[in-house]
């Protein structure tokens, strides 16, 4: 896997990801802008965890979502 770097972290594999990711970390993992990460987290089909005003995603739910939304070969 390619190294993924966010503002404060470097991840070498999905196992290195924190259990819960914020928008900045999600943007780094998916190689998208922070604005697009927030847009994705607001979409109905994305497994966003809302804690007060915060939007987060559980690592395992992100991986499952990625698998479900990947094009089948």
C-alpha cells in the first residue's frame, strides 16, 4: 500500500489507521480535499458517526464502505 500522510500522521497500511478518523484524516486516506471529505461525510450512503457537531468515521466502516463501492473486476 502507498504511504498515506495526513497533517499529523503517516499511515503505511490500513491497520495503522486510527479506529476513528476525522475529516482531515479521511481526506488524507482517500487523497481528496478536506472539503470533499466533508461532502462525503454528509452524504446519506456514507457511514458517518456524529458526535455532537463532529463528523467521524469508524475505520472498519470506512473499509467496508470502500469495498462495497469499489468497481468489481
